[in-house]
C-alpha cells in the first residue's frame, strides 16, 4: 500500500471515530477500522499522520543548466529571436523546449544592446485581408541587412525575397546591391526555385520596374517591360504607402531580419546564399501558422509556366561589363582577366555559386575562375603580350636634351669664359662714394 493511500484511509477512520465520540488517535481502534498494523500506525502517529514526500524542498536542475552562457552571449550580440536561440542551443545539445527559451529571454532582455521598447498602438479596421489564389501571383521585394562576416567586417547587403501568395513558399538570395541586373537574376532564380512562372508578379514602385505612374497609367522601365514580355507574366504595382497589400513579402523581409540574419556566420557571399537556401528548405517544410498549411505540400499541387531555355535567359543571367586597359573586368568587388585575343570593349560575366565565367556576347566562354573569396584579382592565361615580365613604364615622348648657357656674371663659371670684371670696380666705387657722403 502506498503511503499516500494509507494516509487517506487513516483520515477517513479518524472521521468515523469522531462521529462515534471515540478517541481518533487510539491506535487499537484505528487498526481495527483500517486493517493496518499497530506498529505502522505508531510510526504514522509520530509524523502526525501527515505524509511528507522524500523530495520535498528539492529543486530539479533546469534543462537550461549549462546553456545560460551560450544564450547570454547571443543576447549580448543582439540576437533575441527565440527561434534562432533555440536552434543554436539544440545544436549545442539542449533538449528542452522552446517555451523555456522564451521565458529566459524575456527575463534577460536587459543583456541586449540598445534595447528599444515598443508599445502597441491600437489601429482601426483596415478591411478584408488580401487573398490570392493558386497559380495566381508571386510577391517580391528588396530588403537591406547589415551582416558581419567571419573576419569581423560589417557587410551591408541587399536581400531579394520572393514568396508564393497562395501557399507562402519562400525564396531568399543576397546580393551586393539592388541594381536591376541583380533583380533579373533574383527573379529567374526565384522562378526556378518556386517551380515556374506565375500569371503575375506583385511588387512596389521601384525604379527598376517602373519609371513613373499616374493612377492607372504606368510608365514601365523599358528593360523590365522587355523582361515581362519575354517570360510572359504581368506585374501588379501596389498603391504607394500601402505595403499591407503585399503583406506576405513584407513580413518575409522582417522574418529574414529576425530569424535568418541574427547570429549567422559566413565566410563569403556564396556561403551566405548557400545557408539562405538551406534555411528556405527548412522553413518551407514547417507549418505556416498564418495560412495553416505546410508550404511545400500545398505548393506541390500547383503548376506554373515553364522557364524559357537558358540561351534565351543568358543576357539577363550574365550582366554586361566594360573591359579596362589592362584586360580586367570588375564584378561584385573582384577583378577578372580576359585573354588578349578578345578585342571588344565589353563582355558578359556570370557567377554561379563560387564559379565565375566570362562570356562573349555570343555566349563563347573566354575564361573561368573558381573563387576562394580571398584573392581580389584573378588572372588568366594569355592575358598580356609578355605574361612572364612585369610591365615597364615608358615615357610618352622621348627626352630631348637641351644645352643652356648662363649669362649672369655672378653665377658664371670661373674656369671658362672671358667676362668683363669692371662691374665689380664700379660697384665698389659707388659704395665708397655713398660712405664718404
């Protein structure tokens, strides 16, 4: 019999004895009513018939024990997103739950640098939420993030994001800037990742998409208009200052800044994009709480238009660059060499992961390089006339020596010419006349 069960039985017997007007502490009477031996009842009586658990007063060690230092370091770096902290703690061996992490972060918010307290402002009803159907629309946008690479250098990068409006499947890619050429590359990569081209793309009024607009009249950017016609999709521009009409992609930008960027460690841009792709694969396999679905599962039931052939997309995947006088082209902060046999002033350059390929305008491969992301200049074979010799600076015009003769008697050569020295007599006589006066 368990001690707790015996305590209940003894309590009931004592109540019965009280009703009968008998002593509720009498061992013999309790033993007759309960069937418990008198030695056991005497032992219980010394404790007042109150059962005390053997672990009373003891505190179990927290599952966070041994991980507080890791979490404190993340908080001191400004990483306060519970999902990011939870994932890093799990990699370090943490076996607790997410709620424990959230409670600990809430109690230690003071460790975060430059903590800004925000207050919720009540907003009125903005109307019905914008809904999108299957195969209908992708939303895209740019975001700008500050990251720190493995060498401790601050890098400001442009983050291209695209999301399916029906299922919430995400795609993220980082670039060094938000130029139109990178917009085209990000869109093509996003279409390939999301399975094809939708009927339309929803975005805001960026200059790389439209130059100006007046109501329903839109002055499209010429290059973007050609890109739309080539791939066969339309573009819906949002009303200015109404970002909630494409709220899924706006929320994705914030989600990337709060969940992917904090605490990320990368060696170079290719490594960062590889981690971003793994992050997308992971998040697209989890339940989307806003849409109540798993993006990968719902997206698998949708079909989109196929992308054109790679030869058709080549001008957009390989931007044009000018060649400098020393046979080098600059792209994303790195310089690459081309053979001297290529005589044009421009070419096209394409980077896929850690490989860079230089093409002619017809698509011929001129040179290719495997990046180590440390070297800033990459040279190719047959880049100069004399590749084994260091170039020597030559004057633009051959020197012409000219012999000039000095006629000043004060600076004339003592060994040379016949010079009239009477000038000194006149100077001396003149100075003597002034002194006599």
